[in-house]
C-alpha cells in the first residue's frame, strides 16, 4: 500500500493557490482512478482505491500546511506503513518553473515548511516526493503572498500540464518505483 499525500491548506479560501498544488494533484489522481476522497481521518480528507493494481490511500491533510506532519505521521502509524517504502508527498516548489516537476527519493525540506514538519514528525528525509513548480517569487513580493496567490491566465496551461505530469509520475512511482520515475521525469524538457 502506498500513502500519497498532497500538501495544501484547507478551506475554499486557498483553493487554486500555488501552495495548494499538492491538493490539486491529489484531486486529479482521484478523478483519474475513480477514488472518492470523502473520509475524515488522520487529520485529513482521504480516500482509498487502486492504481494499476496497487492499493493506495490519497491524503489531503487538513492541519494547514505548516502542521502537515501530524496528519502524515497519523496515517503512517494507522496503516503500519514504512515512510521510506510507502510514502509519496506532492507539493509546490518555487525553485521550479511553473508546471515543471522534479522527483526525489530523499532530501531536505528545502525551506518548505510543510516538508519540514513532515520530516520532523516522521523522523526521516528518505521518502518519495514529487515537487511541482509554481515559479519564482517576483522581486519585491512577500513569499507568503506569492504562494497563497493564484496562477495567472498565462500560467494556467503550464500548471495543467504540470498536474498531468505529476499524476503520471505518481503512477510510475507506485508501479515501477521512484528511480524509474526520476529517470523518466528529471530530464531537461524544452
């Protein structure tokens, strides 16, 4: 079983923001694999289903971004899952161009507070992650204002492509492993 977590903030105020791209990708995966996200447990909205024959749990923590680790830790404990083998986290990255994705099998939080909290709660940096580019903060902007802002009309086609790519990457991690996904997706695209 894989636990697939999309990071974001709850409530409609944050829907469609850069910081909620993890939630958006989870919604895309749920639509693609007919998984209903309606259960409330592990401090999250979640749903269980199958991706290419592998049982998965889709998780959207409802703790707000900076406390995401509480939800992830609760889910890992409940399912007796191993973070290094069974966890995939999807989140926004301001260091990647809008719509680009990057996959890693381990690493630091890179300044992302949601990831910092997950690492602190589960006690390891070794777990699969899919970073979805939301673009660099414009000069003079406050970082919080930027990531809590919405994509421009010009960026929408790129972020749609990024969400599709993230869905494919997650499917590949689930079925073939994180190394295969990194080899496929961590290439320079034109």
